[in-house]
């Protein structure tokens, strides 16, 4: 009789490779799948049994774009992802890591961009940081009582600060010397040797520094020029690793440089490039056609390995008063976000000169933008005056005979952060959302878990996609087969990123999610709020649909089952590990 640590019995098994599912029993030993059997396995020899009859047994989901860099230190269970079946998360995105720069500098580059309070970032690093090199960081991750597996990039802003100093790293006129560039290449090589997936960057100038010394400067990686870009990409290309970045949103776009960097023509090795973000934008509706067809054509012509990232759900964001990152994209909005004191900010909002400036920015149809800048498409969801709830700022302005901007600013001045509102900036048209999700040159990700805690909650986007896939199938309008959708959320991502994850075959890591298809209902699209004790009680937006995932298994250990987390998860135990990237 075979002895197993865990048996998952009677479920519809998906291997993560895209093949057809089948009813199988899985036997797990020492954190690995050792048996996938059409015959029933004897439960008498198992330490634990999960009855998956009538359910789906999938590889654990891979989340390729998170910002758990800080949360994993203070709350390593990472339960908001674990409860939705995520077993592997990638951190270190968007040029942001907390490895090389000082604690204060790491907080300066992280907190404003990712909307996590700066004092929380500084405090977490002061209490938990034991590393100063990439290799030490990898070892530190592996000692945390993690609820899921973590892989990471090295952030280019972090790297530039260590090598050049914060002042020069944020200076658009400064260039690294030959010695500094050699040092950058050496540190990046050390990170790749330690198992990092590659390097992350951003070239989007709206991503700003926090703190007092360099407040409102753009992030260091936005000032990288061609020589530095090529030198570091050469390291990544030689090692078969990845560049993750964000293009510049301006009158001087730089998208072409990423396609050319990825190109593998004339005997040069291809560079894997993962770029934010494929979306059906309300601001520029026709751009969805470039997202759908540009990458396939250019990848073929250039022999490139370029992929967009795309969150496969409507991109709806929420705000408390004025606190929303989209305002960074124009001058008047950024000027207000520079001011932390509410009274000082309110004084600015009441100044007529400022209001004229804001109205000009709002009405400028030709400036590059992410937000559609339509306050008729911005709905109040919370306010001390209940008569305003479910109304748009545009409607209120029209009723009062004033400009929508003035209506918005009047209400922000009166109610401050008690005025809560939402808008959808992208992915609002179902037919394009389906086409984006099915495009093989687009990776499913960009959920931003661990960031923008009051603005969005996409922790369960994997489940939301599966719900749509099933609904489309049942209505006889399929856009993805179920097995293909599972593959896109698991094995496809793990293989491209070079991770030991995403598959459920004999010998594979036993990262498993058991899903009750009856629980894939409308509740997956709902939102809730949950206080985070480790963040001083800050109420984060979360997803709550506990009928969908009945069990999550990480490295063979059951971490979540029937709505309950394993005892001690994230405190004295946690099966999650640092996952090194491998060249594929």
C-alpha cells in the first residue's frame, strides 16, 4: 500500500498543460504529486484526504503582477490571495523592490505609486529587514512563514538608487558613469544568480516619489536612457531572463523600444519582455485593436518574445475624495496629490485659479491619458449625504448649474475622504474583454495584489475569468475552452516565467486549488472591505466568494479548506517558498 501525505480524490483534474480534463485521484508526498490515478487511491494510507467529487482539481493559480513586497513581511500568510486559489505570486514589479536602497528610500519609491501609507512601509522594513543584497533577500523570503510561493524581479529604481544615489537617480540630466554601469550589471547578475526572474522597470513619468526630500520627482527608472537600457537588457538576454516594464504615456511614446529590445533577428537571442497593460481603454477605444493585433504581427516579424499583461475583468477603481493615482497624469491633479495636509489641499481646491487649471486639464482632449476624464462616468457610492449616493458628479453639476469639475471639488472640500466614488477606466465592453483574454500574446495578470488597498480588488480575477468562461460556454458563445482557460492561468504563465509551478503531473510541485463549479456565481464579482491589523486597521478592498474555492494546497500542505485557514498560517508555519526562476 502506498503512503501519501495527501490524497485528492474523485475530482475533475486539469493538468495545467491545456489538455482535456479527466476524473482522477491525486497522491501527494513530500510536497510533490507522485500519483495521478484513474483508479481510486486507498485513503487508509493518507495523512489527509480531500474529497473532490463534483469539483475541479486545478494547479494553483499563478499571479504574475503583485506588490506583496511589504505585506509579506508583516502578514506572510497572504490570505487574500490564498483564499482564491493563488499559490504563486510574483513581486518586485514596476521597478520597485525593497532590497538595495535604504528603508526610507524604498518607502519613497514604493508608497505613493502603490498607494500604501509610507509610515507602514518604513515601519515594516525597520522591523523585518535583514538583507542588503539580492542573495540575502532570496534567503530571507525563504525563511518567512509564507502562505504561498514567492518569485521576484529586481527593481531598476531600487538598483539605480543604490548605485547612483537618490539625487542623481532621480535627476533627468544624470547618466551613470562607466563604473556605475558596470556595478549595475554586476548587481543584476548577482540577482539572476540568486534566482530572480529578471529586472522590472517603469518609464511612465506619472509614477512619482514620496517623502520630503525628492517628493514628486518621477521614479528613477523613468530617467534611464538608451545606453543604460541596452547594457542591462544584454545581461537579461544572455541569461534568458525577463524585462518587465510600463511604457511612457506621453506625446513621445517609447513602445517601439520594447519591441525592438525583444527582437531576436540576425542571430541575436530574443529578450522576454512583459509590458503593462493590454486593456480596452475608455480614453482611447480604438487602441484595443493594437493590443489585439500589434503584438502578434510584431512578434512574428521581429522574432520577438513580447507579451502584454492584462487583468481579465472590468478595470473599476474606487477613491476616497481625491486619493486616486489617475490624477497623477495631469499637472493640476499631481499638484493636489503633492499636498498631504487636508486643510492645505482644501484651500487649493477652493482657489479659482486652481479650478481653472483643473478644468483646462479635464477638458484637454489631446493630452495622453489613462483616465477618460468624464465625471458623468464617476458615481458616488458613499457619502454623509445619502441623497448623493448613486449619482455622478456630472449629474450633480448639471443640477446645480456648475461645471462637473466644480461639483467634484465642492464635494471633496465638504466631505473629504468620506466621499467615496468609483469609475471604470477600461475593459468595459464584454466582447473585447473576451478577445483579450483569449489572445496568446497577452498574459493574464496585473491584479496588483498588495497595492492600491482602498482603490481596487482583483485578488480573485482568476475565478472571475472562469465564471465568464463557464457562462459563455453555457450560452453557446464560448471564447475559451475551460481547459485552455485553466492553462492560461497556470501552466502557460509558469512556463514563460520559468517557474516550477502551474502543472499537476507526477513529479510536479503539489500546488493545488479545488474549485466547486457551483460556487462560480455572481458572488465572484462582489466587493467587500476588511481591516488590516498590521496596517493600523486600514480597511482594504477585498473579494469574498468563499463558495468557489473549497481547498488550496501549497507544496503539499493544505493552507485553506472550507472557509478556514490552517492553524498558525503566517505565524509559526507556512509552506510557501522562494521560487527561483530558471532559463527555459
